[in-house]
């Protein structure tokens, strides 16, 4: 996680600081090493959200497009009793999830059910193979130009997007082809 509560303030990890998880209230420890991105870790277990994925610079850069108050917003699922932390939840209630890794289709469906009003931002540049499939899936003509957006139909084996046919791919600059 990027944020913990330190003196009741939403705080970034700093070396040798303890805080509380804003979602479950448990003690968290700052992890400020050289390999992984600086983050907060629960003292006694994995992150309290079973859907959480370890973050990279890619996640943080995306989250930074949004105000801090909108980042890492949790809600309790009354059916499962699980807590889920949205990467971003806007003040209008839309959830934005930044997805770098693959996930089982059941989890993808469960997340969409839980969040309802949401969009996915998927890292399509993890490999040349991803990029190739991404280009195949893009429509030839943008559906709008400002911001630039294409209708998108995923055709590759990547399970992050299996069955998604109405996703719009958006970029601040035109694709280089
Ligand atoms: Zn927690």
C-alpha cells in the first residue's frame, strides 16, 4: 500500500516509521528498500485485501494522476466479509483499477460486480507480445480524438481482458503506427 495512517494523517512510507492500515486498523511497517517500491506492509500478514497486487512505478505513476484523497479507498463486501481497496475512487463514486498482472477470470468478474461503476487501466506494454495483441485489438479509427480513444476488442491469450469487448483504450498521445 502507498498510504498508512501516521498520527491520523494519510502518509507515504518513510524509513523506520510505523503506522496503521487505514482499511483494517492493523499495525503496518514502512518498507523502504532498494528493490521494491516503497510501501507499507502489515506486520502480521499479507495485505488485508485479497485482490491487492504488489505495486510498481507503473501503478504509482497512474495513481498520481488523481488526488491523494481519491487513492486507496476501501469498502467492505457484505457478502464475503472481505475488504477491497480501490486504486482510485473519484468523488463521483467511479472506481479506477490499474492492472499490471494477470488474474483469474472469476476474480475479474467479482471485482466488476463489487465495484459496479468502474474502469480498468491495463498495462499493455509489458512485453512485445502484449503490444502486438493490443495493436490487433484496436479499431482502425478513433472513436474520439480528445482525449484520443479507440474501441478495443482483446484478441490475445491474456486473461486480464478475457471476454472484454467494449473497452476503450485511451492515450494522451497517438499510437506510434
Ligand atoms: Zn489492512
